[in-house]
C-alpha cells in the first residue's frame, strides 16, 4: 500500500525535476511537466493511480486551501494609485458572469446532462473554491475539479501566445488570474512581480464574487 510519504515524495520529485525544464521551455506550465513526471514515476514503480490519489489527495486538497489564501499576501503591497477602479470593477463583474455563462451555454448546446452543465459553472474559480461551489450546486466534484484544472492548464499554456503583444504587466496579470486562476497566477509570477500580484488580485476577487452569486442564482433557479 502506498504511504502518504511516498506519494508526497513522488509529487515533490516530479515538481523539482520539472522546474529546470520549465526554465528552458517557459511556454509549458510547470504543472503540466510535473504531471508527466508523476505518470512516468507511477509507471516505473508500478503504482496504481487510484492508490496514489487515495493517499495524496486529502493532503494536497488540505494544503491547496492554505496556498490559495497565501496568494492574497502580495495584495498587501499592491498600489492602486491612478488605477481606473470603476473600469476594473466592470471588468471583474463581466469576467465573473461570462466565465460561468459561456461554458454552461456551450455544454447546454451540446446537450450534456444537467449535472455536467452545472460542473462547467465552476470553471471560473480555483480548485478549493470550485469544490465548495460544486457541493452547493450539486455538481459532480470530480468533473468540476477536472474542468478547473484543464482550464487553468490550457489558459496558462496559451497565454504566452495570446498575451505576446500586451506589454502592461498589470493587464496581463489580471487576465491570467481571471482566465486561468491559480495555474495562471503561477504563470503570471514568471512574467514579473507586478503581473503576479494582479493575477492574485483578479483570481481572489473573481472567486469571491462567483462564490457569492452563483450558488444563490443556482438555488433560485432550481426552486
């Protein structure tokens, strides 16, 4: 039986091995490279993925909440002087609404089941908050987690190409935080400290707004 320590070591070694590769190929998010190393190590040691997940998932799910909260620390040193706060508020409101409405509409047009459509509603926020929202709106937790991770990975992977003409770190950071949440925030920190702080700001505010209005609207529509 796989112990929690061995599962943790596999994950840690995969991350450490992925870092130098990510420095050479910054277009590929470090989490994607780490996932590949985890798969390779599990194959080498003949460890079933279900055993690995059963041991490490509670640990990392618990730690992920602390990491998400810790991303708010850089917000304390942010400077909002001269920023168009009204415009930023409008962007945040539009982002939180569209990030839920667009994937849900696509799932509806593809005639997916109602629980699957509700799982797509959690795409806009980072994993710990998405899991809580999915519980409240009765969406499948595993599917919601998969959607959030994939959206973050895809957003971070394509961000160098999409944002190649954006020279303002505040704009690029805010876009990454809103579109790709935690994984995008990590990618933003690689672009610079200013981008990282604005990514954390966008991710945090979007998560708060979404966690407030989405369960309320979902409950009201289901009555």
